[in-house]
C-alpha cells in the first residue's frame, strides 16, 4: 500500500407511478435531531473516506470519527455491492449504514444500491427524487418504499441547504441541487453535491455535476473550499471548470474511473487544469481504492496499488 502525507436483475412488469417519488420525498422532511446508533467498532477520533475501486462508476464510503457510516453512491451493479462495497464496510468492523446517498439516478452510481439495501440495514436514504424511469432506478425507489413502509428506513429529500445530522464532530451540508433543475431531465446537473468538514479539513463530493451545477452552486454564495475534491463525472470535460477549482482551491483530486473506458475519461482538459494548479491527482483506475484519513488537522492519502 502506498501512502502520501500532505497540508436486479428483476423483471419489472409495471412502471413505478410517478406519484411514488413525490410520496417518498414529501413524506420525509429533514433529518430530525439526534445521531444514529453507534456501530460496534467505531474509528474514534479519525475520519476515513474510501473512494472505492468499482471501475467506471462511483462509490464512496465514509467512516466518521464517532463510528457512523455513510455510503455515497453504489457503483454499477449488485456485483459491486457484493464484491466491493459490503465486504469493505464489514472489513472495517461495520454491519450497517447510517446514511446512503444516491447522488443521481444514473446506472453507474446506483446500480449496486438495491443489493446494499437488501443486504445490510440502512437508517436514512438521501436522494433527489428526480423523475427517471430506468428499471434500476425504479427498483431503488421500490426498495426504499418497502423499507420505509416497514419502519426500517427514512428517506431524505436532498436539496441545497439541507444539513445531514451524520456525526456531531462533522458538518455535512448539501450544496446542490436546487428545485428547478430536479424538475428537468438533466440528471448530471441535478446531482447531490455534499461538502463534509471535520475541523480544518474539508471534502467535496460532486456526483456527476457539470459546469451548469458548478456555476449555480457558486452563484448561491457560501464556503465551498475543500482540500479534497472528488472530481465530477469521472473527469468529463464538461465539469471541473476553472471557476470551480479557483473557488474550491483543492490540494487533492480523486477521480473515480474505469481503466480503458469507452468515454475517454478522464479528459485531458481536466487533467491539464489540475496540473496547472499543482493539485495532486489520484485515480482509481491506476491506484485502486484510494483512502483518505484525517484527524481534522492534517490528512494522509493511501492507495491500494
């Protein structure tokens, strides 16, 4: 391991009614006060963020200083859940998720989430509720609805300004999207964008947000600075713009991307932008799972390869 220190297949016979999305969102509200039940083996005092190597897709596991857990996206398929996500969670001593975040409905971000929901308990599911009628997304909504009706899960409407009550040591805020873009068919620019801060160290997780959402977030004002940036849309040329990088001023960029993918990700334009700013680049296709650990004052980056 290298280290670097630095400052379903189910057959769906009917389409899920569109009112189900509204029901899930309107019935959930914001997170109520209080923190989730503490898992058996907390990583006390240390925040650990694992950018999992699941090929051409996203999946990020967050293990909080007080032992709470958050999964941001779930890769392409149940295989990613069964072979990477759930085993990694259990290898760190956890058998549940306090928060599960689906940044947007695209297959390479939610493909493994149904399997995760079926295999381990999840307390809160955070998503936008954007209309999207793929079988994978319908299956995700069906599973969330089933668990909600069983009293086992609370859905959370993800919009700018929502603060997630994840861990008292952390500040977790939703920077985007806004209501207007969720009503469109633009899934990328309706991605859930999250800023997580532990004392003096911040992360920004971007889903597949592109130039439009980056510009919108910047236009809303507020602090977006972060030392660690998850590069949006696997390094697509349509995101990670100059204004975004200037406002954020990251030191580390993590690109979740599959080797020899057919999209040409990451783009040379994004790599050049990062290089000009002397931002350290980590890539899952080259270095495997990338782990950032921090005590809130300094951080360390470790790679699988």
